[in-house]
C-alpha cells in the first residue's frame, strides 16, 4: 500500500492485473477487516459513469481478485458486501499505524524515536501511487499523507529531545520547503539550527516563515513560533526547548553480550512445552515484548528448561543474550541493571546511580536491538518489571517458583508450568548419566529408584550422579540408603548445595510460620490429593487458615491445584514435609512398634492419578 501496490503470499509475488483489480485490492486494504458494500466498490471503479451492468461486472472483478489471492478464505462474501480478512502484521499500512501509535504514546524519547523510525520505514513511496481511481485517491490520500507527516513530526521531536539536532537540520530544510505552511516543521527547523550554533540562520528561517504565511494566508506565525524567535533573539536559555539536552546515551554498538551459561547436557522431555515457549518468544509482531514465565516446584528443572530454550532461541536474537540469577540479594534490579548496561556497551562513567536512571538507560540501549533476556529464579513481579525491555524486537524468559500472575496481566506473559517427567523420560535421564547398561540391566530396581525420586529431574540427576561416582556399588545399596533418608541422600555426595533438600529449603524458608505449620501438617494426609476441609479436620486449624495456607503453598509451587477445591502433593514434596514436621516436633506417625518408620511410609507413598504435562 505505502508505495507501488504489491502483494505476496508465502514470499511469492501475487500478480495483480493493472486497472480494476488494483483499485479493488487497494480499496479493500484501506478498509481491511471491514465490510465494503458493492455500491462503494462500483464508485471506486467508475465514479459517476457506471455502466448499466455495474453490479454484475463489479462482482466479476471481485471474483477474479479472489482467485488471484488464493480463494475465499481471504476475500470473503458477507451480508451487504465483501470483507478482506488480514492480520495486522500482513499489511504495511496496518503495521505503520500500530508502530506509529505505540511511538506516539511511548514515554521515553529513545523508544519513541525507534518505534516511529520503524513505522516510517514501512513507506516505500507515496501511497496509492499506481492505483487508477480518482474516487479512491481523493477519499483516502489526504488522510494517509497527514498520518505520514504527523509521524515524521513526532520522530523529529523525539530526535531533538535526544540531542540529535545536527542530524535533522538537512531533513527539516527539505520538509519546510515541501510543506511551507506546516508550522511544526518550521519550529523544529529553527530549533535545530539554533542548537547547531546557527543563530543567524534560525532567525532568517523565522523571517521566511513570516513572509510565506503573510503572502499565502495573510496571517502571522503562531504563538509558539513567535516565542521561539524572541528567545533566540535574546539568547534566553531559560526558554523551553532552547537549550540542547544532555548528550544522548551512547554505547559501544559492537558490544554483543553472550551471557547464557553452558547448555544442559542429557536434557530429556519437555518437547511440547519448549515448542510453545519458542513459538511465543520468536519475534513476529511489531508491538509488544513477548514474555514467558516458567513455573513449577523446586527441582522440577525450570532453569534447565529455560536454558535449553534460550540456546534454541539465541540465533534469532543477533544483538545478544543477557542472563541474571535473581535469587538472593544480587538479584535486586539496582545490582543487575548496571551489569546489563556494561554488557550492552555503556561506559562505566555513564551508568546512572539511581534506579529510575538505570531503567531509562537500559530501555534506551535496547530500543532498537533484538536481545533475549533470561531472568532465572525470580521471586516477585516487582523484581522482574525493571528488567523488562519496552521496545519490540527483544524477548524475556523468566523462571520462578511463584506464579507471577501480574506479568500475565500487565505484559501478556505466557505461563509454562512444568511437572514431573514421564517414567520413560526418567529412565532415559538415569541411563544418560549413570550408564545405559547399568540401568537397563536392573529395570525393576531402576523403576523403584525413579519412584523414590518422584520423577523430579533434579532428584534423578543427583541419584544418577551418585551411582556413577560409586562405581561398582549397585542400585540396591543406594535404594536402601534412600529408604533411610530419602531427602538427604538425593544430593550429590559432597555437594549438599545441589541437593533436593537445599532446593526445598529455599522455598520453605520464605513461608510464614502459619503457612509452614500447615505445610508440615500435610505429612499426615492419607492421600496425595485433598481439600482445605480435610487439612482443617486433620490438623486442627480453622478452615479459613487452611484455605489461605494451601493457596499460598500453591502459589510457590509446593502444591498443585488440580480442581477448584482440591490440591495435589507430589510424593517427594510430602517426604520433605515429613522431614520438616519431624524437625519441628509436630509430626504424628503411625506407631508399628518400631517396625516401620515415617520415612518407610513416605517411600511407598502413592502417586495420584492426575493428569501430568511432561
């Protein structure tokens, strides 16, 4: 539309016959996704000199255009006329309008300039330039021209606010010559000349404006032009806009951060979830920054999944990948942003000291780049928001034990919830690390080990690593150890920080005493799924307290809500709840005269038959 009329489908040029088909296609595109009546089409084709069979002939031309476009799916017959169904990213005019609207409302000049520059790049020349219809051109051209000029005004204004006055002087000289009555261009030209040290030229530009307006319209320049002229004449540096802004943030454009940690070896499963995440994060729209939040309980493999997904996506983000571990005090935005800015090439002396300045600089540097941002182990929405880019082209991948629903509400984030692996995937992971021969030769014991690990990837990796490190010691001995201390033995020998207990402890430590007590009470539940009422009955807490505690436990992924009033507790998480209850002195376990310990009971706790998304 925005230049010579062209159409492509699947990258293949669609031949549009010169003449009537051009007129119809242009008209439909101008009114994309709206009903166009047959009489309006005939008016575009013949104006007042319509043939006697105009209706039938118009229908014939529409039918031929439909054939050229590939059938009725795109150009549809509807009550009252026809409708061209297209996506908002399939027509340059629609892309231009979407980008221009976002640019006009962007709060930061750098983002505004970048978006408007992208919008203006959609224009390949004058709109409707080769469409032979005075009726259509007369109805639409002036509006399109005004949209284009308004976008240029706003983009130049953003450039001036960024201190790029020297870059726009020549452009404005051409624009004021082409549009001598447009006072906004006149004002911008005078301001750019003055800031470039050309005060005499700026004053002469005003006098030229005054003469043109008087000759052609018989009026004087508007108040803003007169005020700017007076300020330049008297060198009033306190006048709005007169003084040049601070120099723009300039970073090393050759700095391309590659911060992703090494990819995970022996990764299994998650194919559907990864396809969904990759598809959502792949840049495809001129609006919005795609965001995916990966959630699930501790040890479920969120970080490994996100890292594998990020490596899969990396080639689609040529300007780099940023990575931050948001757990602990180092995850505060005030600490992460300075490192991100340095990675993006900003000199250390230009890094702002306050959070607002850091956020503004970060968004400015990302305004026209395509960067993937991986934020691991986030604890809250407020922790993530300062680290989100605001310009299209970049994407964000977040992992968290929290649901982070606020990111879905405010940024349209896609939530990918991970569950345990399937039995087959668990066997594959054990075999990949401990050795296929060892695992394959002991299928029954391997299945018991998988059950003790709860099919959690972290537990399976640690168990397989321990088997590998112990050499000839068999599965049976290790399984016996797990029956004695299931949580404690699911850590790599000599490295407790990588264990299941450490992963669960990090979540448990953040629970309030009331919620922690209810979590410990879950060790008494006779089944894997339950309601707040059953927790209240067994634990002796009020129904309201039980309901709120279960909601909070689900929000941090220690529980899974399977229906509106029912929750599910993984066997491995229940084993941890038993341990916490014992430590707190609140556990009540079945007394069998010492023949059966609480850990024995947990080791045989059944896995409920609820749907799983491996």
